[in-house]
C-alpha cells in the first residue's frame, strides 16, 4: 500500500502523539513530516500531505475535509500555552500583534475580541517588533512552546482557551487530525491505536524529555492539553468555524 503522508505540528503538545507514532508499526506505513502549524495546514491545502494535525481554522481553506482520529489538541479550561499578553486590561487594547506561526489562535483572539470583549483593536500582521509591547495599549497573541515561563512576565495575561470556555461554556479544539481525501478505515483504526499508545506512555516520554524549571511540562501534557476529541469538542470546533465566517 502507498504510504500515507502525514504532517504534524512540532510543538511540545504533540510529543505524546509522536511518541505513539514512532513506537508502533504505523511508522512503517507513513511518511511523517514535522512542521509549524501554518505550514502543516498549507501542506494539506496543497495536497502535499494526506493527513495533517492542523489548526482547525485552516479547515475552511480545504475543498473537502474529514476528521480521521478520535484525538486532537484541545483544552477544557486553561491550556497554558495560548495567550494574549498585554500592557493593559483587554478592554483598553488598541493594537494587537498576531502570532506569525498561528492561524486558529489568531482567529480565536479575533472571535473573542469581537463577540466576548466587544472591542475592535487594530490587528498587526508580521509585526517587525513582534513580541515587544511598545506602548501602554499594546498586546500580542502568542502560542506554543514560546509562551512557556512567560505567564508572569506581563501586566495582563489572557489564556484564550479559558476565555473561550467563559464565553461559550464549551471546551476548545485547537488542532485536529484532518484528511483532505477519504482514508481507509483500517488505517484510521491503526492510527488511533498508535496515538492512544503515545498517550498511555507519557511517563516514558517524560524520561526522554528535558524538563524546565520555569514551566511544568508534566502537568501541561497530562492535564492542560486534553487529547480526546469528545462530542463537546466537536461542537466547539463547528461553533468556532461559524464565528470565523462572521468575522
């Protein structure tokens, strides 16, 4: 059988999935590439991959899409790695730098600003001084490993997964395993087993990882990232896509 091309995000939150893929026989049936979230999505859009762990906002750019796993990158409440960092209370923000590595989280910030916080700051794309708060009404979106250890470094910090839950009462789905074409059911079943293997062996994964003094990686991967793609997370995914369409 022709190998399935899979693109996965290279952030820490994906490591349990990668551990499962690399320690089961599924690795012999796939071509695996590790990419930034935006590149992972683009590979699926350009048909350079068959399955991608893609930011859910990118689904809207696909002519057809299929959920092909029982797992995702999600959160029930605070996720501790998707933030708006700000010099002022969110209601006073005038400029917001968007994260150049993100698609879903930038859109999540826009959805919350419009519908929850009811404000309309200027959005800055590819800011030359990204991550620098140059005035008292400035803020920026940042996701992933670059946020580790930063939650106490700024005057105002907003965890976007927690704010989404405050707004909707639902968990949030940041990224899902999406195919751009039908995938054989027997492969999907084996793929799910590989992902579950990785989740079941997180303690073994921790032995291979370099721990940090400024961020609890074990708590992050055991409790903050919530991996099962539950029905409420599917509802959140579809609701989020509807909000994006109305931006």
